[in-house]
C-alpha cells in the first residue's frame, strides 16, 4: 500500500526506462554487472566458534558485484563441507583454508590472509 493511495495525490510508480506503470511495464530486468575476479581481493581467515568448531571465512567480496551463491556452491563442493552466506561473507565449515585459497586463486581472485 502506498502512502497516498486512494487520495488526490496518489501517483502510482512508473518504470524509469519506458514511463509505463510498473504493473504494465514490459522492459526486461536490468542485467547484473559483475566485476571480474582479477579486480577483486578476497580476505581469508579461520574463526573459532562454539565448542571449538572452526569456520573458514571469505570476506571482501561485495554481493552486488559477485554471484556469491554460485561461488559458495563451488567452494562447498571442493571442500566437501557445508557453508552459508552471512553479511556478504562466505562461511565454510571446518579448516579448509588451503583448498579455498587454491580454488579462489585458480578462479582469478587476489588473495589476502
């Protein structure tokens, strides 16, 4: 529900490209611009969690410039471990620093840590 919906001041949202109402717009969704891995630096580290569990963390890769879910799937498959994305960080369960470093450098990312 919009703020002024149903009043004299109601202005329904319009598409920025074609000017049609958003409900009637036929414009294709804008393509996501991804930054090449060679221009990005990944910061790697290992964190200790509850009960002495270790987690390999990949930081420094902005979500809007990367396909983080796809990268996470590749890392999980290479490490044979579970993982998740939290706050633009990739977390892989266990100590897999060497495998993650190898896969990211093979993909073209610059590595720190």
